[in-house]
């Protein structure tokens, strides 16, 4: 009902605002797919020749067509996961020192629930430990929340807690919520302003 690139579609704007409010975040950006929202987030958070940390079976690493490298020029430090989950202790061991020989570690990505982990969800204590570590190292956290509402159904936390911990969150509307298509990327106003540029670059404006 309008051109979303120009912010004219009132239904899209209402959807973005509803999810941003639900998660206690400032703004949202509707995209055709969760792969696009994840890839946009990585592109905004990082610069070429840097490194992100994720699980060995993370969707962003295994099932997004090499997008980490192709879209952002970033390499992935993958960690062996248990039921698709990684721990703060594991992350701490692979944060690179500030040394010209090493790529700068600039992002940590989690998936909740984990697709290849049998639908496992992070507990609050697990997320608290990871968030505290990332905060200490000034590392933003991105959440691939393809099935975040499934996780929230069983977890000991709510959507606003997720919004407090993560710099960006991808919410897939076709997983568990039954929408035919689409995902919404959530973050700060500044983050979403940059994300809109990358969405346009990737052809995701409708």
C-alpha cells in the first residue's frame, strides 16, 4: 500500500514499530527474508578483514550462501557447539588480541532457537554470561532470532530482555508466527538508518 523505500507503506511501518516496541528497541526494518536481515546486520556491524564469532552450525555460517564473506568481506571464527549453543568461556578464548597479524574480532552472533541444535534455546544465565563478556570487550551481539518466539515460549525471559542484551535482532515472521514471508531487523535508530542503505543495495526494498 505504498513504497516502503520512501517510508510510505503505513502497514510496514506499523509492523516495524510493533516489533520494536515488543523488544524494547528503537526501530525496525522489514525485509523479504531472515537471511537478508542477518546479512544486513553483519554488514552494518563490521568492516572488511574483520572477524565474527558464531557456532559451527549457525545458519549465518552454513546456510546463507557464503554471505559473510561475499557481502561483508568478513571471516567467521566458528566454535564447536552443544545443541547449537556456544558459551561465554568459548567466546573468551577466541577474541583476538589487538595485533596486526590477527583480524579484529568485532561481532558475536547467536541463534535462538538453534535450527541445527534441535530447536534448543539459550537460558537466561547463558545469555547473561555472554552479554557480560561482550560488553567488557565492547563487542556487539547480533541475534538470529528466526524462531525467537518459540524460544520465548519456553525461556525464563521475555522479548524486552532480548532487546536489552542484543545490539540487533532478526525476527522471522514465517517461523512459528505463520506469516507467508518476511523478517524484521531491530536495532537503534542509527543502526536501522544504516541498515536501510544496505537493504537497498541488496535489492530488498519493496
